[in-house]
C-alpha cells in the first residue's frame, strides 16, 4: 500500500446514487474530476513550504481510528497524508481524514468565551468572568435544588483522559449525579448487549478478521460510507468471502454484497430468531461449544420454535430462496462473522437484536477464532473510551456505582472520601431531558455534542432546553445549533490542537497529538475542566491529574485486573511507537505488536465463565405507517464526506463538493410517480411531530413505502419519534411514520448552502 489513495478509492467514497443530485446542484461533477484527487487539493502540502518534520497520530472522526502522518514546519502542521505503517489503515484515509486540518481554520471557531447579555445577545467575555459566572450559577442551583439540579451531556469524540476528568470533577468534586454522553445515541445498545451476554462490554474482534472471514454479514451497517477504511480491509480479504448485507435499503454496501436481504424495517428480530430455529432444526449447531461455554440454550431453542419459515417470510418480506441461501451460507462457511451498526442499535428492541446475533455465533461456535465474532462496529473516534471511562452509567473501568466494593476501590485508588462517589446511577439522556421538562434539572453543561440537531424529536427538545436556568455549551465552533441557545459558550480546542488517547472499534488505544495552535483563547477541554474544578473550589482533589498523560496513568490503575486491563502500557511513547495498542494489555504482556481477539479460550466475563443466551418476543413497531402517514422514514449517514451535524465537515471546500448541500429525501420511483413527484423537485415531509422541505431523490435504493433522509441536516430530527430501547435507553432513530407531498413554495435556504 502507498500513501496516496488509488483513484478508485476516491471515486468509491462518493456514493454513486448521489451523483445525480450533485450534478443538478454543482454542474457536471464528472467521474474524471473525481478520479483526480489533486483537483480537490487532497493532502496537498504547499510547494514553497517543505516540511521539516513529520509525526503520526490517529484521526478524530470515526471509530476506525486511522493513522495520519502530519507534515510539520516550525512546529505547526502544514499538511497530512495517511500513515502507511499504521496497522489500521495501511496507508489509506477517507476524505474526512484527508481534510481534517482544513476544518480547524474555519472563521466560526469559538475564540473567546461568550456570555448572553441582558439584551439576549452572546457577547465576548474573559475566561475569569466566564468561569465565575458558570460556577456561581451552578452553585446557586445546587444550593436551591440539590445535587440532581445540574447535569452534563458529553461525547464520544474527546480523548479518554478528558472524559475521565470531566466525570470525576462533576461527580466527585462538584457533587452532582446526572450525566450522559452522546454515545447513548449510538453505542448504548451494543454496550448493554455485550454486558448482559458476555459479562463485560467487550467487542471481541480485531480488524484482521475482516480479511480472514469466509462470510461477513453486515446488519444495519452501511460500512462502505460510514467506515470506508474498514471496507477497504474487507476488500483485501483473499478468501473469496460471501458478503451479506441485511438492510431495508439498497445501500452502497448492499450494492457491493453477494447477498442483499432487503428486509422490512425492524423485522430483524424475527429474521434472526427464525434463522436460529432453522439451524437448530437441521442440527447445524456446535453442541460442544454450547455445552462448555454458554448458558440458557435450551430455553432459547424452545423459544425460537415460534419462528418457522413462513412466519419469517411474512414479516421480513424475503423469499424462501433468499432465506435458504443465507442459512446455508452460515452453516457451510468455516469462519462466519456478524457485524452490526446503527440499523441494529437505534431501535426500540435493539439490545435483543444485537443479542440475537450474539446467540447465532454462540450456537455455531463462531467466536474466539480468526474471522469470526458478533462484532459491533463503533461510531465515534472514542465511543469505546466513553463507554468504559465516561463515569456516566458505569463507575470507572466498567464498575458499578451501586456496588459498595467498587466505590471503595475507586475511593482508595484516588485517595478521596468514599462518600463523594454517588451511590446511584445517572439518569440516561432522555431521562435528563424529562428532568429538565419537569423542572428537576435546571442547569446543563453540553460538551462536544450538538444536541439541538442530533437528539431525537427536535421540536420537543428545543422547547425543553429553553426552560433551563443556565445552559453552558463547550464547543470548537460558536455557531452550532446548541451554542446558539446557550447562556454561556466555552471555546474548545479540537482534534490536532491537544493531546490524549482514544480507543477504536477493535479496542486499540491510539494517540492524539498537538500539531496546531488553538485559535484565540480556545483551550483544550482538559484545561477547561481543570479550570472549572479550580473555580469551584475542588481543584485540590485533582492535584494528581496534572496532564493528559498523568491521567492516562490513573486510568491504567482503574483498568488493572479488569477485562479492559491496559496497565502494561509504558506510556504515550509506547503507544506511538507500537502503532496503537489493543486492550487487554496487562502488565504481564510483553508483545505490543500482536492482534488481540477476545474469547479464544471460550472464557466469558460472567462469574460462571459462560456467555448467556438472551431473548424476548419481538414487539410491533411503535409507530407503524397509517393512512395519514403512510411511509416508514429511515434515517442515517448520507455520504463519506459528511460528519454528523456538519459543524466540522461543512467547513471544508473540498468536502462540500462531495455531498448535496440541502436536505434530500430518497423515495422509490413507484411512489414518486403515484404522488406526482418528479426527480429533484421539492417535497414536504411531515410526521406527527414536525415538517421539513426536501429535494426528492427518486431512486430504487429505497423500497416502496419507505423513504430515507440523512441525519446531517438540522431538519431531519424534527420528524423522529421519542422511542427508546428499554434496556439500553438508546433512541430509535431509524423508523417512524411520515407523509410525503409535492411542495410548491419557494426553495428553502439551507444552512449549508
Ligand atoms: N461519513 C460518515 N461516517 C460516519 C459517521 C458520519 O456521520 N459520517 N458517523 C459515525 C458514527 S457516530 C456512527 S454511529 C456510524 C454509523 O454507521 P452506520 O450504522 O453504518 O450508518 P447509518 O446510516 O446510521 O445506519 C446504517 C443502516 O441501517 C439501516 N437500517 C435502518 N433501519 C433498519 C432496520 O430496521 N434493520 C436493519 N437491518 N437496518 C436498518 C439504514 O438503512 C442504514 O443503511 O458511522 C460512523 N461513521
Ligand atoms: N435522525 C438521526 N439522528 C441521529 C443519528 C441517526 O442515525 N439518525 N445518529 C446518532 C448518532 S449515532 C450520533 S453519534 C449522534 C452524533 O451527534 P452529535 O454528537 O451531536 O454530532 P457532532 O456533529 O459530531 O457533534 C459534536 C460537536 O462537538 C464539537 N467538537 C468536536 N470536537 C470537539 C472537541 O474536541 N471539544 C469540544 N468541546 N467540542 C468538539 C463539534 O463542533 C460538534 O458541535 O447523532 C445521532 N443522531
Ligand atoms: S475512515 Fe474514519 S478514522 Fe479513517 S480517515 Fe476516515 S474518518 Fe478518519
Ligand atoms: Mo454514532
């Protein structure tokens, strides 16, 4: 592999069905133009400025965790190329990675704290004023309404050290109880499923499994555009694998698959229970593995008898040939791996769907071996760090706030009074929102997430946060939808402007480095949180937490003896030199270069060492289509060049060329014809909760009766419905009922155009 992407991979990152819209919007954006990456200036280092040094670090967008080689001059970054030797990406990067430095220079970077003045305008103030105002307001609320009166919402996109400091300062120092992070929107289901099934939140795989599997089954995962470099790893698989995609839409990934099972939305549970039933009936299961390493199989086998083939075909809309081929593939292939992402996690029964996949690998013995596993692909660069060290629902290192021994452990390691550790769990994200609605929570601190765009059912959410006594938003940009509603904005340094570690999807700890100076008075979140602690009067408690690396050492202590043990790492330098290190890496481990896969010995983390078969009866969709709202709305990622709420990716001129600027809706040609909707025309999409106008993208990529809108546009979550998985409390973003009509008003202006 070379440092330059092949032309093919650049082209591949533009989802081909979208070329039509791009053409209409931006003129003839030809394939030839895309085939010449230089035209876009990707990775261009100015000719006059030869670099005098280079350094490697990991990307700060998705959980793939690619290595990027930053070219420096006089101590400042001047360009980047993907790192060739990094074990994750082997010299490749997607457009977001290539453009990562560009977005740091945007004119709307927050450069000074901003405080809302009596006229309602945000006005620059110095740090001292900002911090004393924040502390005064939060202390007033605590005095008036107690320790449950202020909450924070945080992220999977800052280093673990910053997350851990935040969780410790807020709970142990400031004495509050409730916090959650945007990983609730994203990974809570996978975390809960693993914890219940395996006894610890532990994705078992390593990326080499993409290359070593004989059948890769992607469920609710559009890996081609959401994790393009993982997809490149799949393309390196030399075993001629079957690639099976289970997704209601004909996504870019489905187009590249050998089998596409375009199931009806939310019929996954019936499908996978039905497959389990087929495998059991035919005796295609691994009796030895089940007997030695699992519990609950007999109850499960009895339960799935309710899902014979006709029930599965009826609910999923598949043909018997499709189902037969799928079941046979699972049986015949030596190494079978299941991979899932948001099509599973973001569902009202997501935890059980994830466990239906886990059950399949347990009963067929497809775990702990090369090219196997029930593998959740994570989303944000540090979703894994947030899950283990966010201190939100778990006490540090996957411990339990409700367990006295666990609290004692942490209090001894930190040398702080055990009473400072809450004896209750934090409320989950939507419970925090309800708490605000009921007036129980009056102050909110939002760090590195843009809730006023990304949270479900926005009309409701914005109304709720309007009721807060005091809203603090800590972000790189002062223009985010959430910052615009804040009473106080704290300017944060971003990726590339600070150091720390993140944990990728295969549990690899990678390093962020400081290669650029943050603009104006913006500070790394680490130092903002330290300053808040100081201003609050609890700074002493964190005397040992002097720098990100000092905190890394504290986290190593928290991890020791736990399944996520990484106490053997010598420090940042070893991570840098080894090209990242996967946990577990206990102090007895000597080799930092091996690929680490979990459960090779069939030992799981429950007390009896066994994995559990867990299941529930499938439930009907909470909001099925009706006569008034006859379509199912699916939402998700739109292109490889758009990141979430677009605060970062919209700032790159290169990336802006690679996605439609205004919100669009994918609708099937039959539905479009019936409703007299022509391609590229404007339509109105409404749900019981809100309305938006979008450009029609008429395409058979969606099934009749279904439409798809990407999440990157602020309007999308006006439509979605506040429904949650009962175990993980993750929002069900992926299915609600909507109506679509032609729209003849004047073309709405988009924030991104
Ligand atoms: N370019 C880009 N990459 C990203 C991100 C980004 O914003 N932009 N975000 C990152 C993050 S945080 C995340 S979490 C990941 C998300 O990565 P993915 O989960 O792969 O992306 P999504 O498009 O949200 O959802 C995946 C698929 O689920 C399907 N789906 C919807 N309903 C169902 C259903 O009922 N059953 C099944 N089987 N499938 C269904 C949708 O049609 C969609 O194609 O991407 C990460 N990578
Ligand atoms: N309808 C629908 N909605 C969805 C989804 C969906 O599929 N459909 N997916 C959900 C998922 S999986 C996710 S992960 C969420 C993502 O939702 P968000 O987390 O709200 O999305 P981002 O745009 O990544 O927001 C991150 C914010 O942090 C800021 N930021 C970046 N780096 C830093 C930093 O170092 N420090 C600080 N202080 N700020 C920083 C950015 O400017 C940005 O404002 O969206 C969810 N919403
Ligand atoms: S695939 Fe993910 S980690 Fe790799 S360059 Fe793209 S955004 Fe960054
Ligand atoms: Mo996510």
